């Protein structure tokens, strides 16, 4: 009995799923970071974090991330995203220079208005909640948290982003 309880606690979660499809033209534009899992590459960001997506001529996507640094100065990093074949645009590979790229999966999306999106990583180590406006209603935010929890994310780790 004890062994089965221990093993059930170690059971792996089902693979992370994405939304069925993303219309990249509708997804393009500015998004405000509402909340995230803390991560090492945003350790110097103090708030006012945005991501802007636009089409490159080669079919890739230009990614421009901006934030206010802890020192009060603006921060900016530009990258490039490519669609993972067969994903209906819901899975991207994003690179900010160098030979490495990271998985950028759209795991939640307001499919009617594209007013909010949830971005995850298949390992569930990374998570971002994005919106077209700097604030989300409390009801929408709670619905997103419920969705994230259902996908196997620990919502207690989520950190809200300051947007002035």
C-alpha cells in the first residue's frame, strides 16, 4: 500500500497541450506581461514588461521584449521566432542570439478577441500570462489561473508583473 502511494506521487503529468491553432496575423502586435514564473533571464526586470511580435520577410517572427530594469533604465532584447512544423502556429522556437532556442508554446488564448494568451514550455518550468492591455479583470485572471492549474502548473509560483 505504501509503495503504491509513493509511486502515485511520482507519476508524471500528461504532456503539455497547446491551443489548436494560432492566427499569427492576429497574434502580432504588443502584449503586456501580466504575470510569469520567475526565471533567470528576467532577473533584472522590475516591471512594465512587454513583448511585440511582427512578421519578418523570411517568414519568421521578430520578437522585441522591453522592460524597466531594477536600475530604472529601459531594457530591450530582440529575437527571432520560427513556427514548429505541424503545430498550426501554436508552437514556436524563439532565439535571442546564439545557437540556442527555447520552446514557446501557446497553451491558452482568448480565441475570439486575442485579448490574452498563456505561454508555456513543455517542461512546465516557464510560464507567462500576456494581455493586450496592461491589466486583466480579476475574473479573467482567475479563469486563466484555473486553466493553468488544469494543465499541471503550480499557480502558487506565479508572480504578477508591475505595469505602471
